[in-house]
C-alpha cells in the first residue's frame, strides 16, 4: 500500500503539440517567458497503489504531494518556491478552455485576434489531446494566477497550470509570465 507522498516521477520528453501550444502562448507573451514540463510516474505500481488507496478527503491532496516531490529537486532550480500556490481546481475541459482563453486574452502587448480564435482552440485541443488522450473528463487540473515563485514577474500576467491524468500516470506543468 503506497501513499501519494511515496510516488516518484521522471521528466519525459515534450510532445510536438504541447510545444506548439507553448510557442503560440510565447507569441503573445512577448516580454515574458513560457515553460512546461511533463512528468510520469517512475514506478507504475506505486502510483497505482496510491490511487487505489486514496482516502484523502481534502481537495488537491495529489497536487500537494506532487509539490513536495518537486521541492526535492525536479524543477527546484528553475521554479524555486517555498510554498505551493493557492489554486483553483478544474476539470480537463475547463483546463482546455483556459488554455484557449490565455491565447485570446494574450500578454501585455499581444493576443490572438478574433480571426485566430479557431486556431487558439485547435492549439489548445491538440495540446490537451496529446497529453491526456480523448478522456479529458478524467483530468484534474489546477490553475493559479498568483506570484508564487521568483520565476514569475509578478505582473498580472502570471499563470501556472498543473494537470494530472491518473490512467496515464502523468502530470503536466505550464508556467507563463509577461510584463509591460
């Protein structure tokens, strides 16, 4: 019997569709930066055991355990944080919508215009589908617009998304920031 706190992850290669989305977001976050990471469970049996023994009642407990693991070094050098951010929990479809909204709202000086809404939707759909397949209803996502580590500019265009799909044993982190 394993707990979420015992699960370890490994960084995996980026997917083209996810990189395409990140490039689209970077195109509207001119002065800022965009980065993302994909992690999968290093030991599928431990992850599955944690899922089966999941009796934690508080929302976001998987995310808190994932953050404890991240704080040990996975992206600690880049996302140097003391405390996990306050987040809002979403489903996979809402997460896809936020990805589209980020492109359409844009950064400090650029955004997808009204003629590019379909392209924004396509980029978001392809990104989420490449990460999590067709079952977005199984995705638990978390979003924050808070300045929670020094990687961000604390400018009003800070966003971080953390998404988990348990059957693929996969986490995705997207961080973006811009400034004027």
